[in-house]
C-alpha cells in the first residue's frame, strides 16, 4: 500500500516517522521491506565493528526504539503494519547478520544473510507468522522480524558449518 501525501507529511513531521521508515527507505514504491533491509546494511557495517556485548546492547536498544517508533507510526497512519515502516527490517537484519561478528564475514556471506533474512521474513514460518497475525502495535511490527532474523542467523551458522567455512 502506497502512502498518500498527507500520510507522508504526518510521518515526517516527527523524528519517529523518519526512524520508522528507515530514514525514507521504506517509501520505495516497490518492495519497501527489501529496500529497508538494503538500507540497514550501511549502519550494520559500522555496528559490526563493536565488541559483541556492545553490539547486543545496541540491538536491544534498537528493538526498544523500534517498538516505540513503529507503534507511533501505526497509530499515526491507522494501518496495522504499514509496509513503509521498515525499522523492524533494520533490527531483524542486524540479528540475522550477528553470527558474522565471529564467523567469516566476506561480502558473499553478508549477501547470504540478507537473502536468508528476506526469505524468512516473506515465508513467515511459525513463530514469525504467529507474531505477524496475533500481535498488534509496535511490538507486533517488530517481533515477527526479530523471529525472522533469528531463523536467518541460525541458517547462516548452519550453512557455514555445512560448508566447513567457519
């Protein structure tokens, strides 16, 4: 669903709207979730330089921020899970790529983590589908992508183990 001009203005009147839309990346007319996930790669390149405990703290803070900004966007737009709200993709992808902090992290593996995250976010296996259907507000918007990120991270570890690349 594409936002009209009034909805866009409402989002961008408040910093929460900028964050919720991934600094505008979620306004892509095609595949906003994929556009948001691509935009999430840039800050991840900086985040991956953090020590693991600081990275985990950054994820927790980004999740908490996401619950608030995504909840604000849901209320402002009066849409259950607006496609233009992609902060959940940011956090989900950062979770998916977390194993690359201690595994080999060449660009091919980053691409693999990205593809795995998008796969699980779109396919929505349980509990991703449960969170998507049953939870409302900012928590509902965020949690399905957290689960998709966990699945993708586990799949990334398994794939590296299977290929003996770790």
